[in-house]
C-alpha cells in the first residue's frame, strides 16, 4: 500500500487490486470530509449525461483527457472510507496521478463544504426542499470548452434532442476508446471541430446558425483569439464582458458556463425558465415569477445562489416524473 499527500491536507490512499478478468487496477481514493451524498449527486448523470458517463454496478465510467493522453476512469463511492474511488486500468506517472486527482476533485466538487450553505438558508419554503437533498453537489464538465459547446447545443432545445445532437457531434469527429467491451467517446477538441464545415453539422440536424456558432467559436480558440483558460481568474462580470460580444452567446449561455464549467457558487440565472417554474411550484404562485422577481427573492440566497438554483432545478425535475 502507498500513501500520498496531495496539497496541504488531502491524503490519498493508493493501492493495486485485481478485477475478475485479471486486469490490474490502480485505485485512488479522495476522502469526502463534508456533507456529500453520492446518490444525490449522481442523479443528474443518470438522466442528463448519458453521452459522457456509463454506469455499471454503481461505478460511473467516462473518458477523461489528460495532458499526455486520454484514459477511461471509473468513479465510485466507498462508504467504509467515506471516499470517492477512482479506478484506472493502466499505470499512471506521478504527474498523471496528480493531474487526474485535481480534475476529479474539481469535477465532482469534493472540496466544497456545503455546511455554510445549509446554515445560511433560512427561507421556510426552501429549507425543506434543500435539506431533502442534503449532500447534493454539482458535477462539472472536465473543461470549459466542452461546457461551452454543450451549452450552445442545448440553447432553446429540449434536453433529449440536445443530447442526440451532442452525441452526433461526438461521433462525427470525437475519438473513441474501447474499454472492456464498451465504447467511450471523447468530446472533440476545438481543433477537431474547427475543421468542420457548417454543412457537416447541418447534415446532423443542427440549424445553420447553431452550426456557425459552434464552428466559429472553435476557430477563434484555435486561432488564439479566444483563450478560455483566462476565465478562471476573472469575476462573473468580467466573464460576461468577455464572452457576450461573441456571436451566438447570450447571458444564459454564459451563466451555464459559470455554473457547470467554472463552478461558481454565486450565480443567479434569474431569466432561466426552469428556475422560474421551480419557484412558482415551490411557493405555490399563481403566475410564473418574472426575472426581476427572482432577483429580489434571490438576494437572500447570496452567496450561494448557484446551489439554491441547482437544488430547485432538481426539485422541479423530480416533481415532473
């Protein structure tokens, strides 16, 4: 057994085990120190991320791109250790291990302590809705570009059709990995999408405008005119100012990037129809609240607007079933 100290306080237990088929597996464990429900957190993966994750016996597999290569990882929950376990069926260098751990910690929000959010929320209507979902964390996209393109695809479309368009794009230009009898598709890079023509996407039932938005933004990145890595150090307002001038990018698109790409906790997408419908349902309102109504109500949620929004999205999704 080996132990590695990651950062200042996060100890990772690493060991090698065997699968039934005799394949050696490197396992890395990330302790979960705060209220964290694996079941609550993975609900959206089961319903909305079928092109990214494959679930088998409680383990969620997906392809993840490292700097050196792309690998398939399995992520599961180990109740005995209250930890996430990352499974990889091939040797990793020390640098690759560190990179993978940092990606998983960010994507799965393992460093986020939700206790201050729960203690802060005093709204008598929202509190039972939130506490019924205690431990529900955001799962982010692995990189901002993937989040950006997925969000543009999903603009003004039903979730099911957007997922079909996303999968068609991935299968058109994305790489694939065969992993123990399953095929995993890797979300395309900006370079791969930039080489497409608008007609290539129109053949997949993309509208002409949406095809232009996706390809043109990818070409901006490839040509060095747009660097999404610069967004990490910018405020929400600065991200808005940088991205709003781009064709096909509106406030809702940027809010999704801030939430699911950058993991910002203080985001209030007041114009979002899903949020407004959820508020209407939760509060028993006769009419859908306006954007201004949501902003007034959401002032009391600061600085955890993102989490209230996310929990309300989950609330309305569950009540629609």
